[in-house]
C-alpha cells in the first residue's frame, strides 16, 4: 500500500471537523496531517482527537512539508486567498462551497489554480450521494430517454446561527448553490435563465438581512430542460433531500429513507420513523465519496471531478437568483456573467 | 331508501362514459336516466349498456321530466350554453372542467346559475382523491403548521389525440387547470402571480398549435405560500400524480402507489411494479367521491363543494400562465381578471 | 365479437353476488344468465340488479338451455352434489373452495367430472392476484434461483359470523386452504409434511367449536423447500396478505399496499393509510383474473388453470393440519391420503 | 465529563475489531484500553490502529489495572473461562453470544458472575436496533393489544468460513440464537415448545458437519403466543432482518431499508437499490446501543440490560431446536432444561 496523501485542513468548524475525521479514519489513501483555525482552541481539540499537528497560521500549514494537499473549510470570504496561496505552493486543493461570493474573486482563484496547474476540487459532495448519483447515471446512460424535467427539493432540518447567516451570502448562495450544481450535474446542460421567488417564512427576522429562508427557483437549461428547485431552512421532519429527473422513457429519482424501518399499523393507519435529522447522518457516504474521488484524481492525474468551473457556474446562478427575486423577473445567466 | 336523483349525461366520450357508469352503478342516490351525444351511435351504445334512454338533442335531455340533473361532459366549447339551458330549466348541473376557455363566457354561465339558484358543481375530481384530500385536510387542521410551499407533479400517461388537442385550449387550460385548482384547494389561499415555462418535448409538433406538452409553473399565493407545478403529457411509467404541502410543522404528501405489491430482490437490487397506467384506474375513487358530494349537496341543500367560482379562478390562472409563457415574465392574476 | 358464455350462479351470498357482478360487468366473454339461492329473496335481488333470470331450483338452473356454465358459490356442503349434477348435464363448472370437507366426497365429484369430460375450475382466486402471481412467475422463471423458503401471511380483517364458522370446516379448511394452494402454486412442489399450531386468540369462544382463529403452519415440500404460513381471523389494520419466496438467487415477494398514498410527516415521524379493509377491495383483480382464465380455457379447450386435483390436495393438507394441531406432532400428507 | 470506563477486548476477529472501534470512537463514557488475541499480529494491528495496549495473554489483560471492564469476543469455546476469570478479578463483563455451547458451562459462568456480583451483559445487540426496539416497545406499551403472533426472518448475506462453521455450534446455536432472544425480547414471554425443520440448501456440504443452513422454527410461548422464525445463511440481495409482532390491536414491524433511496421508473416497472449488505452496515446503531446500555448500567448500578439468564435461555432453545430437527417432533424446553 502506498503512502497516504497527507491533508491539512484549514477551518475546524462543523464541516472542517467532519472532513478531519473522514480523512483520518474513513478514506484509504488520505490522512489528516495538520489543522488550523483562527480559533486556536478549536483547532487544538481537533488536532488532539485525531493526532494531527496544529499549525499556527494558514500560511504555515500550507507551507509545511508534511502537508501534501490543502482542504479549505474556513468561511467563504477566506477561500480565494487560501486557494491562491495553496496554488502558489503547488499543492492540490479541496475547497468547500461557495468558492467565493464574488465572481471577480472566483476568477482570481481559478487563474491562480490554472497557472499553478494544481488540482482544485469543489465540495459539491451531493454529486457523490449514491441515490443522487443513480439519478445522474440513469440520465447519462439514457435509461430515461430524452430529459424533460428535473425537480429538486432541498430542505435543511434547522436554520444556521444568525452569525453564520450574516456571512453566508444568503439562501441562494449558501444552500441553493448545491441545487444549482445538482441541476447541472444531472442534466449535463448549462442554465440560461433563472426565475426565483423567496420569502422569510421560517424566521421573519432574516428579512432584516435581506435574506429569505424559503424559495422556489425555475431554471431553463440550454437544451430546453426545465428544473424546479424548492428550499427551506427548516424541515422539522428531518433532512429532506430529493432529486428527480423525468424523461421520455422514464423517471429517475432519489428519495428519502426513514431513520429506521420500524412501522406500527393499527386501525388508524400506519406510523413510521421520521427522516434522519442531519447532514452528518444523511450525507456521510457522499463526503467519503468526494474524498475518494479526490484521492483517485491525485493518484491517477485525472481532471478534477468537480472543477473550478463547476464551482463558478453555481455562483453565477445564485447571483441571478438573487437578482430575479429582487426584480421580480426571470434573469438570464449571461446578464450576470456575459 | 329514497328515490335516486336521475341524471342525464350530455357527451359520451371517454369521460362521459365513465360518469354514466359511475352514476348507474357506483353512487347510491344517483342513477343514469338519459344520455346524449352528437355522435348518435356513441350515445346509443352507452344507453344500451346502462339501460338509459337516448335523447335526440341536448335540449330534449335537459327538458325531459325524467331528468332531475344534468352532467355536462361534452367538449369545452359547448359547456356554457348547456349550463345556461340547464339553469333555465331549473336543474342542478355538474360540469366537467374547464367551464369554458373564455372568461366572458364563464361569467355568462355563472350569472345564469346565480339567477336560477341551481346547484353547479365543477368536475375537479382530484379534490376527492383520498391521498390528495389527506394533504388538504392536514393543512386545514394545522397538522403541518403554517404553510410555506406546495409542490404538485401532474403527468399524464399519454397525450390525447391531435383532434382533442386542437380544441383543448392547450396544456395550461386542459391539464394544469386541475393543478391550479389543487393549489387553491390545498392552500385555501388565492393566487396573485403566475410564472410559467413550457416546451413541446413529448411531441414537437404540438408547437404548431402554439401549445406545449411539458411545463413548470410557479404560483405566488396571497398569503405568501409558493406553489410549484410540473406537467407532462407523457409519463411512460404510469400516471404520476403527486401533491405535497410543506409547512412549519411538517409535510403532507400524496404519493403514487404501484400497480401491485410484487417485488423481486436480487443481487442487482429490487424491481417492482409500475404505476397504474390511466386515470380510469388512478382516480376512480375521486370520481365516485365527487358524485357522492353532488348527491349530498342536493339532498341537504348545502352549497356546491366545487362552485362556479372554483371553476372560474383556475381559468384565470391558466390564461395568466399562457401569457407568462408567451411573454417570458411573471403575470399577475389581476392582469387577466382585474 | 363472439357470443359470451352464459353463466348461472348458484348461491348468492357475499361471494356469489361478487361473481354475479363480475360476470355481468367485468369479464369480456362471459355473462350472467341466471341465479339461484335457497333464499329466494336474495336471489331475486341479484337477478333484478343484474337483469338475470332467477331459477326456482339449482336443478332448473343447471338444466336451463340458457345456461352454458355453472358457478357453484353455495355453502361447502352442497358443492359435490352440484358438481355431479352439472357434470351430468355436460356443463363446465366453476366451484368455490373448498370442494368439500370430505375427501371421499371430493373424489366422487372428481370422478363425475372426469367421466363427463367437463372443465372444472376451483376458486383459488389468489393465484391470479398480480403480486402473488409475480412471486410464482419469478420462481418459475428461475429469477430467484433454487427455491429454499416460502413465507405466507394471510390474515383476514374480521372473523365471519358464528353461523358461518359452524359450517366452515374450521380455520385450516376455510382459510389456510388458500395458503396451502398458494404454497403449491408458488413452489410447484407437493407437500409431504404438515406441522400446525393454533389457538383461539381473537375470540376464545371458537374453542367451543373445536376451532382456532390464529395459527402457524410449517410445510415440508417434496423437494425440501420449507413453507411457513401464519393466519389470523382479525387484522384490525386491514386485509394482510403477503407471499414471499426465497431462493439462492433472490427473493420474490408480494407486499401489501396501503389504501391510498397520503402521508403526513412531522417531528414525531410519519403517518400513512391503513391497508384496504376487505377482500372485495383487495382481491378484485384476482377474481376478474380467474374468470378470464375460465373463459380462456373454455374458448381454447385448454386444461383447467386450477384443476380438481388442485382443489383436492389443499383439503388433504387442511386435514393434516387439523390432525397435527390436535396430536401435537408433524403429520405426513400420506397419513391422510395414502 | 467523567473519566471513561476503560475496556479490554479479548479476541480481535471481525466482531472484536468492530467493538474495539466503537469503544474507542463512538461510545461516550467508554474507551478502548487493551486488546488480546491468540493471533498476536491481529491484536497488534488493532492496538496500533486504535492506540490501545496489546496484552500478551488474556490473563494479563484481565488483571491489568488499566482495564476496568472486559469484552469477551473470542471464540465460543473460550467464553466461560474468560468470564470466570474476569468475574474473579471483579470486573464487569460484556460477552458475545453464545455464552457457550454447553449448558453446564453456562451455569458455571453464571455462578461465578453471581458470586462476584459483577455486571454481565450478553451481546444480543439486535435488542438495540431502532426498528426492532420499536416493535418491542409497541408490544410493551400495549399499542398492538394482546399479542398473537411473532414472525422473524433473519437471513445472513453470506455463510461464514468452513473453519468458523466447524466451531460455531451449528445454525441454531450460532444464528437462530439471536432470534430466540428476539422472540423472548419482543413477547416478554418464555418459550415452552420448539419445532424446527432445517436443510442444507445453500451449501450441501454443511450436512457433513451435521449442520443446516436453512431453517424454519415454530415457538409456542408460555402465554400462547406463536412465533415463527426463518433463517438462511445466504440472502444474495443483502442482509435481510425483519421482526414483526401481530396483536389484537395491530401490527408492529421492523422492515428492511434499501441501501439508498434511488429509484428508476420506466415502462417496465421500477428498480431500486438492494439491501445493505453486511452486519457492519446494518446493525451499527445496535452495537453502539448495546455499549451505551453497558455504560449506563455501570454508571447507574442498574441490572444488566441483557443478563446472563438472557444468554442462557436461547441456548436451551437452540438445543431444543437441534433435537427437534433431529427427531422430527416438537421438543419442550423443559426436556432440555428441566
């Protein structure tokens, strides 16, 4: 067995800790080498748990000879600088979504990556969910014929904290961005028009941030396929994540599974379990999958399974959705990125 | 047991024949008295099968003392005149959707009904489907809290004939009209804005009729609820009819059932039955239900369970959807019916 | 279209009325010609509803030149005489299960049928249930490899009346008999040993009749396959009817479907509909199917799809089950019918 | 947070490694302190992975002051001696099933545990499976009324190695033993009679060992409830684990879930995922659950959630099943353990 690729994780919040654990324990070919967080205590805790070194700065982590690759899991505003620095150090990069909230910044990052010729993979983990992937594979294999419609429901179990919301970029860039990626992934076709309607229904106070927590988005793809997306920040019955593709020869769908298979049937009907509650339960296989793909791309020198361009387009669509919701009209993608 | 109400059925095409059978055989309190169709042979066949008299004209049927109530099942263009005539004869009326393709005509019909003080029930049978009804009842009972989102998929197994398409009024008035009604029924809230995108994907030649066979519609309701609808004229895997309502306290959904419960599990996975193929299989309980409601309203003198106004609003929304698709912008309902 | 075969129905209790309706309305190629019941008013009501003539005796019905085939739907004790009479009249026969509660009587009936060379089909309708049939077809096609285990749950929604119970022959001959047939149908292998345990749990008073209402039966088939059956006279959550076959290459199973597809999901889990409540709802397609098979066998001159021998063997197994439960030991089929 | 209880694991085969991982990583309040295996390399590998010390003998591990509790995960023949030694050392014990293949030996172990007054928990992990637990809880809460029938299907995805089979005690003691425990757990009633039929169908060569790999067992409980169990060593479609309880007021059932929620629907029907393949996937939550219960019992001084007696009875039933299969008759539990 070859030596594992040693990954340094920048940012040890919820998602960074998850990646640290998976890298160390679940993904053959990768290991956790070092961590850094501006919250030193948080970084230390993760380092201790997983026996990884704790860097005193992101720069130190990136420069460390013991770090072969960098996982950027810090807040969105820091992503581009860290990508640029990692690229300059010639190290492959995994970066959480969104790449940035600014297209110009994204372009700066992608230019640096291109110049350095390093691997950049964006954290659109849902592409690696077994059910969602089956939908895409069925489309790609022609199992459902010509594609006509895609329908995505993506509803979180609970809203994030106010502090997170304030830097999140808003629902369309923080949450729907996964669905924009999924729409492209499933259809294999780019999006030309976005129509979005949103509202602050879960927590009216998010309106103060100019944000929404409930939304419906319609996408028109280049090849005429129509996608509908609906989002909510709070589905009390669990993490509701569904993707379906409808075509001339059938339907491919990724449905939710209950938390367990217990059912009670009485004269009043049946009652059964709710959905698994959180992304740590629901999407673990997809997180493992994205790291396996990262390891494979490094090992085999193949292109990124979720490239920088794959990270850029959903940002365009998110910005289009924001404008659409604001202006009450469909917005063409080329209005945002001509 | 009281004497059943004797119903005369005008129009013995597919839906008229179905109503004839249900009236005669499945709905206590109602019976089939007479039929009429411009295709005399078709009418005669139905009359023979169900031992009903065959009228030589719609007028004769309406005037017949043996006919207590009139079921209007002929093509959409004839509905208003038949309603007006039936109202003038003082007879309760059941009318298939759509009431008409013209708002002015609808208003003429409703005025006649109001003047005569007769019962008018519109054939939005899906309100009586047990699964769909459960969704609405859960919303009305507050079981899912404040309503945020409604999602409707309504996909027919096969397109109608070209001849039918030519007089159908197009997808939005012929098919989506059921979903507009369902959106109002489930939410209990009127619709203020419609955004529609459609395409001729199943059969590109419907574009010659200015029609589409695949569509996505977003509705904004008065109370802020957002509804998405998707339609197709052909779902090869069966009749796909789903309604869901999402709220602060949960989800109520009406899912498809397979044609039967057989499953084969092998090392390659499971295979199971497709969906029931046609509306005659899928929606029979709802057709029986609407007739039971009709009989109950007559017996008890209660208001129509699906009133003329309930028939008019979906037409407004269908016209708004047509305009939206044509002009590429959201259309307010009050642009159509100020 | 050829002239339909005119069927006379003897016995217009619950099952006879069902057959009368299906013959008249649902099965192309068959029609209802006449009915008879010792309860003349019951017979008259069915005759009136379906416009069939009402015979004044079973003999008259059997002899009538307007009756091409006879459906024996009267109580079990009358079956053999009616079969013998119908055979003597040279008329094809459909007979409800059980053929008789006496093997000697069954043999008398089968001898008469053989002598007359008429078609005899036993009413094991479940063979024609689409889900159950899929299980058998999967086995027969080798889709699940070598068969190892069969598992049948067959639970009625409600016990019959005391009067019915008194002449029913007991649970094993009245209810389990369907499952004995199903075990043979699915496996295609005869049964060599029966072990049964039963109890009066639903209604302790059936113990006074020497009967049980709850049972578990194990069958050893000639080819080594093991079948388990469980029965109850009352499943309050609906009519629970499941069959599964397990083999070296997989599992084929016929599962219950809920009454409708409505589901409500909340923080407490999901609630959904109960099972359809009665055999009139659950098994209609199988009753239609058995009549279609009867019509086809007559039309094409093919052997009975459920022959007299198929009716005899389950009686042997039912008697073996009775003895097994009584004596507390496995009983070989050849102890009953050497 | 209090200091975790340090557990030493004896036996680092498949199940021992699983427990080591869970103890170290998944169960708050417990940690992995030491491991031992007669295969020193295997023990060393586990020790290295989880940073636990590696003992040079079971005795050393048991005696170690750094070991607060002992997990006995070695082969069945060693269990009793290790329990006796651990009890003598005053240490709480977790022991995998079966306790032993000999009742006399079990009694020696239980006597030692009783004398020492230490906690002994048997590894019947399935009691802690969320779905199975729901079945038991529904019964205990009276949600399904008086219990009438229990039905258990327990089918492994693949047979163990021949070497394992030779020391396993046979299907009834190795596999069905879990189901005997489940039957007691769900019903809360002891078993008075066992009837078993088995065959070597998956691999005819197990007959050389006097073993079977396919079986059906009927249990009569003290309170009259009837349980059926079916087993197979190979279910190619995945790990098939179902438990259901049927009573006067309903049904509680623990059904299998597919590996993921992807479904493809075409004109030919639906295809979906197979079941999760192995116990490491299927039963992880139950293994975590049993350790949480162990920790809680230690912390709170409460009785063992799965006591030594709970370990002994299934052995009696397994021996009764062996005798029943051999002698072709139902065997009373008190024939084995008067």
